[in-house]
């Protein structure tokens, strides 16, 4: 979840609804930033192409659940 959400880690781990909300907010931010990048650089890509590329990129991310931070 990263440093910005560390303070709310217990809630995000235990509250599926809140965790889903945070993930959706992050995705919206990422898609918005990508859309801005395409416009500012006048790239000839559709939103669907860029969004698929972002989803493909993020899907390569490994997700780990750390149950004991002392062993990470």
C-alpha cells in the first residue's frame, strides 16, 4: 500500500470496502495522469490504448501480504 497509507493500514487490511475505495481512487489518479500525458505530448493514442497499457503495466506488480514486518 505504500508509505502514504501506512497510517491507515489496519483499516485497509480489515475493511474491504475502504480498501476498494482507495484502490479505485488510485486508479482514477493514474488514468487521469496518463490522459494528461498523452494530451500534453500530443501522442496519437486513444484513451482505450493508454488505459490498457497502464493496466498491463500494473498487472506485472507483485503484491505481498506482510504479516510480520520484522521479517520483510
